[in-house]
C-alpha cells in the first residue's frame, strides 16, 4: 500500500540539495539539521490527504510526492502553513519555493553534506557485523611495569578486513566513568593506528578499550574488555573479552552480540 505522506529517500535528498540545507520559508534561513539530527520537515504544498490543506484532487499520487509539490521547512513554518491554508495559498508557496531554490545562498558544504548523510542514514539490522564488508579489527597489546609500581599499557589497532571505516576514535574506560572519545595518536599506515599509552596504578577495576567509528553512515563501537586491570599486567594478555557494545542509528541503540577482534 502506498503511503499518503512519505516521499522516497531519493526525493528527500534532491529536495534537501535544492533547498541548500536551510528552511525554504521566505526570510527564515534556519538550518534543516543540527549536530547530525534532522530538524527540518518535508512539507506538501498540496496535501496528499483529501482533508488536508490545499489538497487538489486533480493531482495524481506521483505528483503529490514529486519535487514541485514539496518544500523543506523548519519546525516552525511547516505547521504554520498547514494550520493557515487560507493565508498561505498553493500559488504563494510555489512562488516562495521557486525563489528560494533559485537563490544564491552561502551554505557551508560540510553542513550540507551532513544533512545528506542524515537523510540517507540506513536502518541497520542487529546482525550488521555479519554483513559483507563489515569491519574487523586486531589489537597488538603491550604493557610494562614502571619503577613506581604503576603500569604503561599500549595498544595498536589494525583493521584486518572489511570496507574502510571513517573517523576512528577511541577511549580507555576505567571503572564506570567513561571519558570522551578522542582521535588516535597517529596513523602508522593505512588501517593501522597507534593509540596514546595508558598510564595507571591498578585498583582492581574493570577496564575496556573502546573503538568508535563510522561505517555505512552509522556510528559503531567495539570494546576490548578486561574484567579487572590485573588481567593485562603482562605483555602476554590472555584473559580478554571482546564484544560489540552498540550500533548507533540516529538516537536509538541496538543491542549487540559478541564478536572477537
């Protein structure tokens, strides 16, 4: 059954590019996405619903969901035009759309690219790590005891399989207070990173190394986890648990199963 109010993803992408990533209501200019979250809304000039604003029964289904009948508006102006159809007639909105899309707006290319990524973000199934091209990592681990009885622990992650990932970040998590993610110290060679050494005095807490990265437009996180710090006070680490922590899709999260590095 065809949806009454859902243009295709390809149409939304084309509309976002035509709108230059900002609200098409005259004089507005509000961005359609903020921080990777879509805040803009696709509005119909002629509603596809018979009881909706400015509905035209002469228009076919394909016309109602085509680019000429759509505007990208912010969360203020979409409800404004639909709640006041007598004030915002179809001819007025069409003129507004044409003027906006023909305009010469200075728009940050990175912001527009992020909007396209948000619109084209796939719905990732729980078994995404079993799909062709899914990234796989191997860790080179080393640790040494310092004169003051503290420890230095070093890790070098290597992507050994799968399509290339983007924006790798990492963090060490001691106990239950995870710090922010940060970029690796440097790229040794393609798909081979050196992380900053972790210096600490063991207190018996849980420890994990988390790698966060983008693949297929979605953020993923792997964790290399030890039950307690004492488990890796040797260069020959044996007590290690590796798992996928989460796959983030928009604001939601998907529970994940174990997968070895």
